[in-house]
C-alpha cells in the first residue's frame, strides 16, 4: 500500500515511525533537519548524505506514482516531507468536508444494525483523525443514528425516547 490522500493519516504515521526507527527522521522530517555545512574529522557531512539518501528513498518508494513528480526535485528529505504534508493537508480539508456532509445523510438501508453502527463510527473516526478539534456530541451522534435507521425501528426508537 502506498501513501495517498485516502490513507495519509495512517501511512504518514507509519512512515514517520519507520524513519525514526532507522535513525533517519533527523534528516527526513524533524523540524531542524539541515545539512551540515562542512566536512569535519568525524565525517558528519558524509553520514548526513547517506542518511538523507536513505530517507529520500524511503519517502519516494512509499508514495503514489502521481505524487512522485511533486517531490522528485526536492533537495532534501525534509523538503519532500513538507511538500507531502502541504499537499495532503489540502486534500484532507476537502475530504473532511465530504465526510462531514456524508455523516448526517448516512442510512442503514440493507446493512445489519451492527454494520450500520460500525459505518457511522468509522466515518466519525475518520473525521476525528482529519480534524481532532471536531467533536461530535452524544446527542448529535444519537440523532444521526436514529435518523438513518430503517422504518421498522421507528417504534422501538419512540419507546426508548
């Protein structure tokens, strides 16, 4: 599976963990990922270039092909990472709005009740991942679920309310 706007939140976390685990995050995504300016006795510049190449390879092999053109000219893994963050955060704003619009109109249709609840919960989780500040109150969750139930459950809902 490759990074795209559908799985950005999940895979970006995995990529970040991978880069950290391989000791490459300092050149790939850390806020102060800058190339050493001069070669010293310890060979820091050479080590940085090797880490940089490894991080760039990891990034380029884990993104969708159409995104490769956006990062292929990046001089550093940090520049490539920041490009991906910027690009996908814009796409995520659109996706967030689509999910927010979809949630109130979801209906049970031919799903079993457990499937329907899972579907509502799944959309809520996706919204929360895209925008952690968006809180869906209990009353609103209940209204959404009740509104989308099949007509055969109306009597039960009326009794419970």
